[in-house]
């Protein structure tokens, strides 16, 4: 925030592992005074632990990539934990949290089931890094980020004895829903469980302002001088026969961003390939899942607990985690 005369501004800043702070600065960037520090005392009293930033190499062995690791608050370094990647491939942004905020709750909370959860970048991600980095996925909009996600798993497992490299999950929404399913199909012996929500599994039916812009449209001129355009993006359903692990697909039935047909076509391909999988449709929900977001979180948690932790005890039909805060009937 800046005042009307542009002589002072308020700077609020944090990292994923620091408490947010607000200070008043003058137009030259000099600190005038401290304003406020967020009170996280109740979080820490409840056992909260900051996540941990880390750095790793891309699959090329050269490019530095960055991530954030979330652990269970009762983390025990002598134990082995399954690892789950929360992914969003870009190319207009990345899933790596940079500042402390509420948006981290999807990863913080997932870790509390008993997982190490990581968010991490990939070549072809955020445009702020460089033109080369951003354009890495141009012409390869399905597979461009997957090798880096695989490389991260290998390096983290080498680095940390508490990571079980044989139990790997992956989850994402929208572009991450597309990416998490692609990971299961391109590297079926690495990624064992995926929860993929609202994925644009067929980018040829997704919004052209996104897919055409980031994938590219190739212009061809025939010997006669006629101009044609080639626009073909490889699709997840093309690889349905590769599925080996456990996959949960999900979509809202009135998604006005990523059309539900993307997920339905993916389900159709899996059925025709004779694959077992889960398919969750959320009635009346658009792209963000609205008031069913919490319901889907617990569905996802159940799925990862069953297939990564091996807990096959059927959960109760009532989601008591969602119901306990509701007022009792009189």
C-alpha cells in the first residue's frame, strides 16, 4: 500500500518459513518504523512447524530448481514416509510457495495424514525466471515438466533416509490435475498413486488463449504457396493403456474453466483400456469446487492413506472430521 503523495508505503513480507511482518518505508526504501508482526503463537502451541525450502537440480543436471517440503508435525526422522508431490506445471506460474499464507494449507494438512509433501518447480514454469526457462515446454505441453518431477524424487530420496522412494503419490488441480495423471502414465513405475482434479487432459479442447499460446501453432506453407496451421497437443487419453497404479479423477460437473469433457474423455479412455480407477463428480461445482472443497480434501486423504500407507480399514460413512464443528440438533 502507498499513500496519496507516494511518499510512504507499507511493505508486508514473509517466506514460507518466517512469520509475516509489516513495516513502513519511505519512497527511497528506508525503513521508518515497524508496524506489525503476525501472531502465530496459537499455531505453534498447537504443534505447527514451518515447512522447509530446498533446492535441487533439474533432469538436465544443470538447472537449479526450488521446492518446499511439508512434514507431519510429529515428524520422526527414524521413520520412513511416503512422499506426495503437489504439482502445477505452469507455464504461466508454478506451485512453489514463496511466502507464508493460507494457500499452504492444502499441503500442510495433507502431510498430517503421515506423508512428506513437496511442492516444486520445473523447467517451463514461471516466466519470471528467464525466457528460456518459460519457453521450455513450447511444443511439448504434456510432458515437458515430468522429468524434473521425477528427478526431484530421486534426489530427495538420496538426500533423506526418511523418504520411501517406493511409495510416491502425486496430486494437482487444473493444470496439476492434467500433470499428475500424465506422470502416472509416462512414469508408471515411479508414480504409484494420483489424485487428479479438474484436469485439462485434452488441451485441444481447452481454452485456445492458454493452450495455443503456450504450446504454439505451427505455420506450414505448401509448394503451391497455400498456408495451413498445425495444432496438435499430445493428450493424456492417448496413454491410458500405461496405467499401473491407483488413479482418482475428479471434476465439477459445471466447470466453466476446464470443461468436464476433459476428465470424461480421460475416464472413457481408461474404461476402454480395461483399467480400474476412481471417478468423482462434484455436482453443481465449478472449477474451484466451492463448498465441496473440504469434502474433496477428505476423499483425497482417504485415497492416499489407503494406497500409500496401506490402511485398508474402511473409513466410517460419516465424515466426522467435517461434521464435528457443526451445531448439534436440538
